C-alpha cells in the first residue's frame, strides 16, 4: 500500500461540472444478461413443523430490473439515455420484464426473445435483519448461433445512434465468447469507448481489447491468475491485466477498501471508499460501472470517475435491494460524506 498514490481530494465545483454534463452524453448501449430481481420481505416468527426451516410471513413483494438492465436503470436515474440489449424468454416473466422497462422510461427495442430459455428471475426472501434464501430461475447455456446473430444484428443497428458501450457479464449465456469479441471489435472500429464488467470464471482472453475493465478484487485475482500471475498485490494485478489483455484502463473495486484505477503506462492510484453504512451490496457493481462510463464520457479523468463511482456505490449500498442513485443524492453524498471524510 505504501507504494500506491492515494487520492482523497476533489473540488465540489469539478464534481458539479461533471454531473451537469450527464444529460448531454450520447446515449449508452448496454449489452448483457438481463432479468428480474424480485424481493420478498417478511417476518419470521416460528419454525415450520414440516422441516427445520423458518416460516416467512410475507408483508411486501416488489420486482426490479436486474442484471445488466439495472445499469440502464441507473443511467436513467442519472438523466443519461441508454438502450439495453439482451435476451429473455417467451414467458410471463419476459413480458413482466418489458413492462418494467417501460415503467422506468426505458426502451424495449433491444430485447430479443428466445423461446428455448426462461427469462432469468431471481427472488430474494428477506427479513428486516437478513436474507433467508435466494431462488433462481435461469438457463446459463450459451445462446444458440441463431439467437446470437439476431442479438448482434440488433446491437449493430443500434451502435450508430449510441456512444459508449457497456458489456455486463453475469455468465448467464448471453455474452458468448464470439459475441463478446464481435462487440469489442465493433466498438474499436467505430472508435467508441467499450467498458466490460467481467465474470471471474470466464476465459480472460474474451475481454481482450476493451478500453475499460472493471473487475472486483476477487474477479481481478482470478482473471490474472488464469493468465499466469502468481501474486495478489493490487497494483500488480491491474498492471498485469492491462498488459496481457491489451486494455487501456482498469478500475478494480476493492469492497471496503474503495477502488484501484490504472491507465496503461501510468502508476496505479488508490481511491478510498466513502461508504459509511452498508445495508445491501446487490447491484453496487452495476452502479459503479454506470457512473464510471458516464463520468468518462462527460470528460472526467479516470481518477475523477473513480471518486464519483465510489460515491455512487456508497449511496446504493445503504439502500435495500438492487438500487439506483440520482444526481441530487450523489452530490449530497459527496458533500456530506466524501468531503467531510477527506478534509
């Protein structure tokens, strides 16, 4: 840690300036696994007589946009236009997913239907104290070549009206190896920023050539180890990934330790966390990559984008469930938490 430069300062005027440019950013194209996050809240007052498990008496249920669609939802609340591209089934959950997009002011144009797979659906059963269980409905097999081609045709069509591209990989089958590389090649050809939120067990080579790679620490370690690195020092992981995968920038989230950012040919920089209360980390990575790409597109440096991204993550982990952040609460968090903590 002593060798790392730590950044803890940013002027409020600069923070406001970057936020003010969000609504003028060219629409962002978000591509990846999509689905619904359902939350079931209740109270446990007894153990079931049928088995030694708690009985949850439900008081509230609500569905939210999940997986990569949470990125578009985050962008929407930050006043940034986007289109989400992904695959759902021809089932009731697929219909509900499209309704959720429309209810949140998002387009359904990028949604491709595949009758051979269910719409990804995750139900989290919780009390006010803890999560009891999670129930997943999903098919993680790679898309068929026919559905993949249909999705890529949709992506290729939309790319001309969009700027940056975010690839959100949850390893649910949408971002096949070939689709990932085709989209990165398309973005490079059209000179668009392409950012990838990787999955730790995928082959690292499929992310080669992206502009920005945003792993968390566990993902960063596993990707680097798969490429031959034998140590776990933060800055060595980021430097190694930059070199081996021909990446321009790495932003590695470190949980309670904040974020490490590095550009090719430059030293790594540590941006400490500003989260003061953690209620639920669901979707925090989606928020982070949303804000990183938005800030970079608004003219921020990578370090400035990391500061803003850390603040956004600090807001959403203090909320229940897959959450989003608005510009007003982002600015308020920066002024009340970040500046107070680092002055």
